[in-house]
């Protein structure tokens, strides 16, 4: 069977959310056995590029598919670009752009321009899709007198599909304590005295207090205020880092935490905040979610294109406190998780990013009193929130798996690219039977039209 040639461009060897997504898409298409896949591996910011291991069979599938640039002997039937839209290129006969989208409520004109280069856009949430659909810009023409006149609108013109980021349920799954490795089990038990710990998972990027996208600084401050001076207190574990896992990055992250702590009176008895800085494998992350001391995930994120850590936690049965806005609303439900309300506010100047985060866009700011109530409720009702989390886990393990995502990806790709393999049919006119006694007659064969 002739397979369609697929060229995939993305940060497949990086330790990033985009890397996780890109690898999932590769394996989904690879396992379908319909495509001959080649890969261009690219950077993703400053995140480490060392995820793929030669001794891992699934990793080797990707490593063996990596090529140098766009060096192919023919044009790809399908080109898949898993980056942000202003980086997308037209390479294949059919071009697909896949992006997590934007954490705010609108995308830039450059992103719309990038989307309109492609034949199909795929995003992981309705929130992301909405950001592309509502972002409309004026097309203007310079007039002889120096003024500008509107001549149309610059908006998304290509089809856009929503396909969630599936989780491998064979990796992320509920574990009994005896099944958690000694490394994770003993490490957490040795450094954390508390029996109840909240867990945050996410990157701590630029921005002042309340301005980093995951809103880690405000989470720490509200956590301190919520449980200060109490006899029995929970802990907060921050599984975070900046751009790298270096010692310098660790030192800078600790300094940020201490800067918040130092704003409180010295005689306050504050709860403990622990930093878990460094690289964990998927299996180790699953063990972390399952650790008996970790009772609840919490994030006050300003916005998510999808929110992969939320799905990882939910699919193993960990209770969740989350901002009530953006991509994770697609799969988290209020009857199972604790949503924190708030309001949309204009993004701060510190996070404006040319052609990516536009200054007029908005993101979500949680209400501090709502956060306080959610943290208190979770700490005082650990069995109740655990029971609800188990119900959500059972639902997600049937509907939001890697295999389910794979079915959707394959269906969508086939739907939009089936014309590439449609055979050309030549309808030749029938020739009349020739009598041998008349074989001296001239026979005129109709001319065939050229088929392109």
C-alpha cells in the first residue's frame, strides 16, 4: 500500500507542553500505519531539548524519522506544523497548522495571517477556537492624501477544528502506595511533614507580582494568608521552574518565593511552601499526582490554551481547584472540581509580546476571597473532594485518552486530505468492433484530452 508522505515540524524533543502534544500527534499518526512520516525537530524557547531517549522504542520511532531540514525527494502530501501561527509555513500539498492557541481572549493579526496560509487549523479547545474567530482586523489602503481607508476585513478564512490533547492512560493512572517508586515516595515523605499538600504544576515565566501567566506569585501570597497562624496547616508544593532546570534557575525561583514570604510580618506563623525544581519523567509525574500526601491540585492560571496538567491530574483522580475560564473549561466540570470565579482584565504591559500577546487583549484574574474559600474547603473536606475527583477520573479515562484523540486526529486528517489519494479515472470512448473484411478502411481514434 502506498502511504501518504507526511512531514511534521515541531519541538518533539523538548520538555514542554508543545513537545508533549507534538509527540502524541506523531505516535497517533504513526500507529495508524497510513503514513510515511518524516520529522523536523525544532526548538521551543529555551526549554531543554533532551526528552527523546535512544533506548526507548517509542522514542526511537521519532528519532529515526528526524531529517535535516526540508530535504525530501518529493513534496510532502501533508505538512503538519506544530508551532505558533506566525511561524507556520506552506510546504506540502495540504498544510495543517496545529497550535495550543492563546491564553488571552484574542490573537494577533500576524496569527490570523499565519492561519490563512494553511489549509486547516487544529486547536485543543473551544477557548482557543473562539480567540481566532473573534479576532477581526481592518484592511486599510493608503490614499493619495495620506489618509487610510478601510477596504475590507482581515479575519480567519480557513477551517478550524477542535481536537483535545489526549493523555496516555497507561502512563497516567491511579496507583496504590506500594506501586509508587521509592524515589518519589521517600523524597516527598522526607521533606514534607504535613499530611495534606496542595500541588501546583507549571512554568514560572516573566511578569511581576500577579503578572506571571500561571499567577504563581498570587497563589503563594493567598496560600500564606489562608493558613497563617493555624495550629494545623497544609503545605503547598510548587512543581515549577523558569526556562531551564539549572541551579541558577532554581536559585532565582527560590528568591521569588522568599520575596513574597518576606512581605509578611516576621511573627506570623506561615504554612510551608516547598519547591520541586527539576526534571521528572511522565512516570514520575504520575507518581507525584498519586502520592498520598498530595491531596489537591491548584492553579490560578490567567489562561490556558488547553491546560494539560489539569487533565493529567484528573485522569488519576486528583481533586482540582482551577480558574473558571479558558481552555480547561472544556473538560473540567463544576460538579467535580472547585472553580474559582473572577473577572477578565487587560493584560499587563510586562507580558505584551509582539505578534503574540497583543496589548488590547484580556485574561482572567481570580477573586482572592474565592481562592481563600476554595483552599479552606478543600483542606477541610478532603474525602468529599476525593470522591468527586474519582467520578471525574472514571469519565475522563473513557473519553479523553490518547487513543480517543488519535481516532479524532485520523478522522479529521482523512476527511480533509482524502482527495490527495483519489485516483484519476480516464473515461475512454468505446471503439466499434472492426470487421476484418473492411480492415482497409481508415479508423479515426478520438483524441484524448489531457488530464491534469
